[in-house]
C-alpha cells in the first residue's frame, strides 16, 4: 500500500523556537496533503489543506502565521510551528491522498510527530 | 459546520461481535471512512463507503445510509489486539483548494476483555 513518512517522529524544543515537520509520500505523488493535530484521548482536528504549488487553505481558528505550510513538490509538505509555546505541544499527523491507480478513495496517514515544547 | 457523533467508549469480550455507530451532519459528502488508531500511533485505514449498503472485508464490515446520515462498523470474532480507538470520518466534496478534506468524530475507544 501507499506509504507516507514524517520526520522527526519526536521533538522536544524550548519555548520561542521554531520546529519544522516534514511529510513525504514515498511511492506516489500527492498534490494535496493534510495536516492534523491530536490532543491526548481526543480525535484528529484538521488544521489545513496543503496544495502543491499554491497557498495552503487553513481551517477556521488555525493561525496561518503560526503554522506555516509549504508544499514545494509533489512528494513533500512541511509544517513549521513558529515561536512554539507549551500549548503547541501535541501529536501532529499528516495525510496524503493518492489519486493514481484507482486508490483515490483513501487517505494515507504518516506515523505522526510528537512535539513537546518546554 | 460539521458534526460527527460516535460513542466515546465500548467494551466487549474476546470472540464477540461489536457494532460501533456513527451519525453525521455535514455540509458536503463524498464518502465515509473508518480508521483504527492504537495509542500513540497514526490511524490506519479500515473501510470506505460512498454508496448505501454494506461493505465487508474479513472480520470488519461497514454500513452506510446516506439518507439517515448514519454508518456503523461491525467487528466480528473480536481479538485482544482489536482494542483501539475507532474513528469515523466524513470526506468533504471534491472541490477547489480543499480537495476531499476529512472530518473526524472524536473516536470510540474499544476495550476487548479476555
């Protein structure tokens, strides 16, 4: 099946620093990727839709200047948490939709990145 | 807005059958998904329904009624490893720059007892 990777899997940083998370589709091209965050024992909350070659579309209530998204190629999207604060600590998960080979029904999720801001 | 509702917790015994219900009210609809998520891990795809009816895949089956805004996931012959959170997700219409967004319910934590 399709594979999506994320890097890093875990990161600890100091308050005020910026953290970049990468999401890659390994065996298919993804014109659209999605970024979610998940708090403990809560469901996934969609943050933004990342579109290759154009600006990301953010969900209501998500600060676009706080969570910078760049989708520079068909296999890579990055999420940068700028000036991170402890309340940004969360599990960040990306997903990608594969439109090739008849698998377009499915979104494939990356393994997630656990961010802890001290 | 999007409203997706499913029970918070369920318990069952090994070998039994369990049905997890999901109701939804969304502005657009282009498919309903069920995912399984173990603690600390990313969700894994279980099933997809876009037309009314039952989709069967091994021990897992999923049902959809679009007119009722209702779906269920049926797990048969439960095993201990099935203890996980089960997420119902509705996909938005495939239009524009937010192609096929998924909106998730809060998940149902299933505990399987021996």
